């Protein structure tokens, strides 16, 4: 059994919590800009003093409304300033936050409310409020941000004695419940992960004491746009706040590049799909300009990858440096400008980043540091950092954490970020720990330097009729790295060979039709058997097959009529495929690939 541990470069006292930083900033640096709120074409700064006053006002309102120490308060909203304000206010009142994705169904909301026994819910819109119509009796009130929840609570808490809030704050201990974060649930009902203030502080300080945390300093900017209901976005947001850097919120993915240029963030936190879209968008824009711009982008992309790979092998040659300088002037400088022009680096989590994409971004001057973690580890447990990066791995454990590989290849984790257990579910808690080590369900390998590589998901492992074990995840990631592919699901458990279900990226499909002389009105369903379209997708299959043995390679594939979506229950809110749902829903298409011709 191989293992690797990293010593913590920080301490956490028993009386600390994530919320105390609000008042420390206000006392020590009252004029420090900790947030920027969008208003028209500008940003309105929020000082540490102003933020502490707002947190105090809302917390007093929660107390006046009957929220007590240890109570749970649900928070359902898109990413916005008020999300963070309520998170801290709930903590200041001595309660715990229960984040709910704003894309959740009524059934999901009802289950989380019932299981958590939340006494109050904060929602963003009137539409969200309708999801709470069948809420359990434990829920006493629902307040809407768009209808003035901040102002209403602040006004309602005016008469709360100041000593009450102080008593609540003094009563919070590091090992108290801070948040119940429900797993996204690729199988079965979501389970509530018990995350304490110590868990969050371990995550925050693990980030800030590593070299990756040097970007989070007063005066620097972070744009938070991933869902704050996702523990990764929330953890990085908390680290940014504790360090005193400024952050802004944005939730509209369709305009995010405009906000990069407007806010000029010094780092960007994203999931792999965000970076894939940036690369694919740049490629489409170049190709739409004609053969010359398309050829220039292809040259620049190849040069970026070659340059990045050379950095790991003694450094680039003089010729490669010259090619890189040309590509920088023609392409890279424009891409960096599209990210705001001041981005030191990006951080990626929530899924696998292909090495090709990692080399492309490092080669153009914006390295992406990939990490790995779970809701159960309060977000990142391992991460690549400046000065210690191996592209294709998820890095080494952050300070205070350890990783080991069990005999069957499963990744097991320990450390300060690892949760206490599942809420009101002792059996699931017992099943997920092995003598204090968290069983992740993921398969991986550790190299001699302690860098972790993810090789698959234990429960997703396919065993063919011939007894060959096949991990579908890495192949799916490779296929999805081709811009024409939106989603890929590799199947073949118990079958004689491996097959795949593919969906086509809607934007790329429109361009493909133009390039191939197909009617603009034609749908994927109408062209799913088109020879040219299948040939294009076969390239992605061939690329994935080049990474595995013949027995593991994909022999057939089917193009689905439509993309997989969260709305149809095939994807989680964090864009993970619900494999069992997809396999069941498209069983006819799967069986068709095994029918004897």
C-alpha cells in the first residue's frame, strides 16, 4: 500500500470558526475592499467594515426570527453577493447553512429540507419559493432575496441586544457543525455531509499556506462564478475572504468572458468544461475567419503544447522559443486578454482535465492547477501548485492531509479536511471509513513524489464477458476533449466488447453543417447516421482507443438524438453523468450495438 502525507503549516484553535474573520477584518482593516458588487457597467466596492455591519444586521434578524444555535438554515440561490452575506450571517447567528442548488427539483428540495430539518429557508426568486410549497413542518419561514430578505431581516433585528450576537459568536467552536452539504447524488438520494468549522478552516488554510494561495492577497481580485452550493467554489471563496483579497460574484455563464475583461481577475476557478469552452471558442472563431486564421490557431495550439511539455524536459530549444514568441503575439496575448489580461493562473476541479488542455493553457501563459477532492473532504484534498505541478496528475495532498492507495487500487484520504460523517446515517458513515481513512470510491495511483493520478471510479468499473476490467472515465474524458463531442458514456459491463453513447455539441454542430454542406435546419437526429458526421466522431473514438489495449477499446458507438441534461435527470448539478440513469434510459440504443447483424 503506497501513501503520502503533508505536514500542516498552520494551527487551528478549538475556539476558532470561519465567521470570526468577518469581524477581525472589520477591526484591523476596516477600509479593505473585500467584495465588489455589479451595478450597471461598474463595480461598487464593499469594505470590511460595511460587510461586518451587514452580516451583523442579517444575523440579528435571523435571531429575532427564532433561529437558534445549531439550527439549520437552507440557502437556495444562484451565485451572488447575497449568497455569501447570508452564509456568514447564518454562521454568526450560531446556525449552520444547508446549501441547495438553484437548479434543484421540488423533490430534491423537499428531501433536503426533511432530512436536514431546516427551520428557515432563504431563496433568491419567487420561482424558487414555489419549490417550498410542500415543505415539512420543521420549516417555519421562507424569505426571498429578490423580495428584500436582507432589508426585512435587518429591520426585524434592530431590537436584538448586541450582547446576544456576541454570545452566539463566542459560543461557536471549531468542531461545531458549519454546514450540511448534500452530495450531488449520481446514485440514490443525496446524503448530508457534516462539515465543521474546523473542516473549512483546514481547507482555507491549506490553500493559503501553499504557493497557490499567494494570489489571494489584499488588492488582488477573484471572480466567483461557479455555484456556491458546490463546496469547491465556496471553499475558494472563503479562502479569498480570509486572505483579504477582493471578490465579485457572477452567475451567467453566457456572459462570463465579458466579466473577465471587465473585472480582470488575478485567478480563475473553473471546472474542466469552462476551460474546454474557452479553447473551443477560440478555435471556432479562428476557423470561421478562413484558412489562414485557422492555420495560425492550429500552429499556436501545437506550439503551446510542445512548449509546455518542453518545460518538463529541460526547457524549450531556441527554435521553440522563437515559435512561441510568434504565437504569443498572434494568439496567446489575445487569449490572455479575453481572460482579463491579469490572470496569474487558473484552478480546475470537479472533473478530469485532459493533459492536452493543461499543456495548451500552460503554454499560452495561464497554467491551470488541477486538484482533487470530494464534498466529504470540504473540496480540495490534493492540488498541483506553482513550483510543484505535474500535468496529468491532481497534485499532492495539501498541508495536514494524507493519501494512500488500498490493495484494490481505491484512493483513501485522511486529514483535517475530511468530514465527520453523514447526517443521521451511521451505517453510510461506517461504510465509508476504513480505520479513520475515507474510502473515496475512486481508483488511482501515487508516483514516487507523492503525486496522485485518478484512473477511474470503482463503482463505474466495467468487467467485460472476457473478464477484462475497463475504467470508462479516462476514455470518456479523452473523447470529450474533441470539440464536436458534448458528452460520452462508455458502456459494456458483462458484454463481449466495449461501446459508447455520444452526444454532439450544439454549437460545433452548427458549424459542422456549414462546413459539410448539410442543411442548416437539419437536426442531430436526422444526421446521426451521416457518414461524414460519424467519421468526425470516429476520430474522437480512435484517439481514446490509442490510450488503451485492444480488449479495452471501443468497437461501436451510437450518436444520441439530443444532449444529456440536468433537467432530464441525466446530469448532476455539478455536470457529472448519472451513469445508471443514462444506461437505463438508452438501453435500446445500447442493446442495438450488441445485436447480431
